[in-house]
């Protein structure tokens, strides 16, 4: 395994958002590229609106990422990006959605979410290498909110930060997703990739 | 074309979840019988077996609980079938009685128990280390660390079990069950028919006179299995030097990456234990000879550490052994944690990981009952009738989330099924009304025997059975009471009301918990009675309805202009579909399942057609 430079990608989102679908797709893409890959997921109570964390590791044996170990952080929700920042290596890369999914305590007005500015400030304190994308909007533009995650993967693929390319992702989408949803996801991938240009 | 997991397609590589890899390994071994009770993190293994069962060449069942699953599996292996029984770690507590004796009788057809442990309590009430059960019973243990190993070890554990007629434990942890990695397939032979039963009472009936001999035979089997561990391809020694590291389970993966990070690969001696029990002592001694220091890397209990310490002591080895003094005995490890333990033993400076600063005190996302969950209706009505005057005896399932305010309907809980029996105990000691809640799956798991006990001992208990037609918490598996499964109608449904009647309950009522008035009325009536009373709150889980029976309600709720901004809906129901929008409440139509409970609480909420 030591001939491949290890890359650790930490992903976080909210239950029901499709974080795990995105994780599996990214893992399949890396596998198609012929690289050693492991991924992990923790989704104890995911279907009930909890946080879902997952990992994709290239050239590593372990499926887990500890604090300060991630080269890339993908946040499918801005507050979750902020919560997961300790996993990121200082100077690492962040791709995050800029659109919130409010937790119940915020929806009921008992607590408030940090503003996008606050999230950005915290991210800036760790790295200059970050990008925020309106994932749900891009998903809707592509044809389905859930495809928003794929837009974020599109931005990652276009960035060249990992061996994953936009073409390889497109191929994995065609090979692994149900025919019905392939076009929507390809569109989302493209929209996300464009954001990175 | 058969499903890739079942096909004879050697050489193909597929990306699999650890639990799917276990299924494939069993298929490659020629599995004949699979039994289980679901539980995170084990569930995707039995759920995959179930989904594929129409085309699989094995028998599969969801048993009612782990003890029954192990007994059905035990009977099958006694009758010569190659058998796999799966459960989460605490399930083994339930199954421990038959398990200990199956270790005595042996398993003629071969038998593997999948014990899915959960260090870090990601989805469990404790983080017990079931490798200790394996020692208690005398079963060999395989501990995979990758998807490929999960597949290969399942296959090889089954083969070894069959060869030695010894039950074997496949012990995983959450990270292994829920990792995904490439798996190269081997052959998937036709399993054929089970050998059948050969009568031999002195071997299979553990009366004391026979048991004494069975125990000796078990010890002999363990000696033979120790020889297997000595030559197992999963046990290897690599590297060189005076510092040794022994690791088992997922810790082997952490160790591999930690050595890479520390630049110590090849510079220390590593003892990888994939088949970790019985300890291959000759191999371990060879490994330890010439070492000055030894670090043992294993999550949870110091099981290997203690065995290696004993071995060192017996052989008067002058070696300093580290383990739980450097690494925690609770929770999960990380690569960095392992790296620093290695560095400490190697006399190198610890790495300090710089990590980015997040922010404390962010709003949390505690799990909550879904929008439209019928449990919410049952709890809401219960609070309306009993408030804080009753003691709420809870149980394990989605409805445990009724613990959270504003519903606050859980005061204590021990384990699955305890709501009924511990509820009865609390009532007799406290002299207070006890309302117990139990789900349909948990009722069949271990509520029924408690209920018979309550009737027999004249407990004073109001039991609310939350029948949502499914085992929701663990992924919507079938249970005896369900009407439908992913494969179609349940042809042999066991009726909950009749079961209660059968064990002697005289007062049984049934309501739809989403009907506030009727539920309150039923609870009021039962409140005034004494003895064992049962209320069956019957309404399908909306997620189950959508996924399994493809039904959803045609209407959604909306808030009218007249909303007074008192937010009673929000404060009393905590429904995730309702939120504050300016100075009024609003309903998120995408989340609303159309249960219409909120309409019964506020006149300013109305129904409209979805879409
Ligand atoms: C001994 C044991 N086995 C399995 C589990 C895993 N588990 C947690 S909840 C649950 C089933 C809950 O089903 P049900 O009682 O129908 O309630 P629901 O989730 O549908 O509301 C299971 C199997 C456990 N916690 N303990
Ligand atoms: S999955 Fe079903 S039973 Fe569980 S909280 Fe959601 S609606 Fe309720």
C-alpha cells in the first residue's frame, strides 16, 4: 500500500441527505481508478435526523479518521462542516454546502445556528483552501435536491486535490446508479465541477 | 442472472460493506442455514441474506430473539447443517445459555456465531467485549480488519468449525461491519443437503455424567484448534528488532497506518493476530523471544495482553509489556492514538496532532422521532392522561426516544423486554402507577414471558404495546406480528392481541395512537382499573409504509393565517416537520407525513392535498 500517497477524506452531513450514497460513489470511483481504497460510515441513528459521518481513505488500511488526520473535509451542511473541522489537518481542503438544514432546536427558536460568515471565519483560520457551494440549489437545478451531494463531489473532482477526476466520477455514476437517476446526477456533477473552475 | 453475492464468479472484485462480505464468505463456504435477531451493527448481514433468500440456496430466518436464533441454529448444526447465526454483542447475553452448552455438545454440521461488538457505543447501551464470552465457552475467535478478511474469515471460520465440529466466533466491531472495501471473490459451490441427524445421546444430551466428559472433549478440541491457530494464514509475524507489537481486530489496520506514519514499518516486530483464540503459544513465544518491550494493541478489554503476560510469566521471559497502561480500555482507537503508543514504547517523541478548531456548543442534532411517527401520538396522549404522576417503564426501540422532552415518557430501562417485568417490579415496590411501553418486535423478543409473569403474579401494570408493524429502529426487519415484509405478505402472522389473551390478560384495548381523543379515552378508562391491562396502539411506521408497502398519506398539514404564535404545536409535539417562521409556526411539506396529529392540537392547523 505504501506506493500510493495516502489521502484521507472526511465527509459529514445530516441523516436523510444522502451522505452515504455520495460516500459509496466516491469509493467506487477510486476503486475504478485502480487505487487501494477503504471507506467507513457511522450512522447509528441517521434516519432520525442525526449527524452522519463517513470516510474515504486512499492508500490506507484503516477505515477511520481521527482528529487532525483528514486531508479533505466534505461538509454537506455548513454547521456540520464547522462541527467536523477538528478532523481536518491545518492547511487541508474544505468543500462545503452553504445551505443549512436546521436542527429542531433551531427550528423551534430555542437555539441559533452560526451564520455562514462565522463558519467561513472558522474555516479560514484553518486553511485558505476552501469553497462553499449552494448544494441544494445546484441539486434542484439538476433535477433533484438529493443530487446536491454529487455537486459537491463534482467540485472535489474538478479541483485536482485527489486522483479522482470528473470523468471518472461520471463513469462511476453511469456504472453504479439506477438508470432513472443517472442523468440528474451527471448534471449535478457538472454543475458542481463548473463551480470550481 | 443470479445476484453477484450468490453467483459462482471467482476472480471478480466487488466493493462490499463488511456485512455484505460476511454474506459472501458464508455463501463461499456453502452455508445451509442462517438465523439471526437484528441489531446494529450486525443487521445488514441478515438483511442481505433475507433479501437474497428467494434465490439463495440456504434457509434463512429472522428468529424472535437471540436465544431462539441460537437454538434454531444449534439444532440445525446438530442435524448436520452448516450454520451461521448473527446478532449484536448484547444479543449474545440473551443467547448465552444455549451457547455455553453448544460449546460442549459441539457442532457436527459446523456453526459460526457472528458477534458484532460496538466499541464507542455508537448504537448500543454498552461496549462489552465478547471475546470474553469466547473464552468462557471455549470457542475459537476470528477477528477481521478489512472487507476482504471479513469475507475470507467467514468462509474459513465455517470450514474450521465443520472440520472440528466446534462452534466458532466471528467477532467484528462497528468499524468492520460498516467499512467498505474491495473484495475478491472465490468459488461459490452448491451447498447441497445437510448431513442429517445421527443419534448419539451421550454426546448430545448434557446430563451431568455426560457433561463431565464433554468438558474434557472440549478441552481437547481447543488444543487441536490451537494447532490450527499456529498455522493460520491470519496469524503472522513480520519486521524485526527488540520492540514487538501484537494486535488483533481492527487495531491491526490502525497499527499498519500508524507504523507507516511513524516511519517504523519493518523496524519493529509485529504479531498480527487474525485468528486470536486459542492463542498460538509456540508462535507467540517465538515472537516474544529476544524482545525487550512488547506493546499489545487491542480495543476494549486487555484480553490478549493478559494472555501474553501469562505466557511471558510461565516462560520466565524478561520482557516489559505495555497495553492498557498506554491505550484506553474504553471506546475506539485512532491511528494517531496507536502511533503515539508505539512511539512511547520505541522511546520516540509523541506526535502532537495539530487540528483545526471547530466550535463548542453548536446546536446538537439529537435523534428525534420522525415526523408522523405514531409513537409521538401514544406518548402525547399518555402525558395528557398521566403527566408526571406515573412511572414510565421504557424499552428498546425507536420509542426509547420518547425519553426526550416534551414527551418525556421514559423513566428507566434495562434491556429488551424489561419494560414489562421491571415495570411490574417497580409498581409493587413504589406503590405508584406504572405505564410500560414496548414495541411489537420487542414484545415478541422477550415481552411475552414478562407478561405471563405479570398475569401469574398479579402485577399492577398498564402496558402500552406500540405496534408499528415493523422493527423500525434496526432497519425495518420483519417480526412475527408484521403484515408485510420486503418479500410480500407475511403468511403466518402471530396476532398480538390474541397472544396477550392467550397468556391470560383480561383487559385489552386497541386504538390508533394518531387519534388523540380515542387514545386519551382508552387511557382514561385503563387508568381507573387495577391489574394487568394492555393497550395496543396500532399504526404503521410511516417510513416502513413508504418503503415496504409503498403507501403514504395523501394529505399534508399547513398553518393558517390565524396562527397566534403560541407555538403549542412545537412545544408539545416536537415534530421535526414544524418550525418557527417569523412570528408564526409553519410546516415543512417535504417532511410532513400527513399524520394529522397537530390538527388535533391546534385549530389553526389544517389539512390539504399533498403537492
Ligand atoms: C438484546 C438486544 N438485541 C437487539 C437489540 C437491537 N435493537 C434495538 S431496538 C430493536 C427493535 C425495536 O423494534 P420494536 O420493538 O418493534 O420498536 P420500533 O423500533 O419499531 O419502534 C432492536 C432489535 C438490542 N438493543 N438488544
Ligand atoms: S422510523 Fe418509524 S417508528 Fe422509528 S421514529 Fe421514525 S416513524 Fe417512528
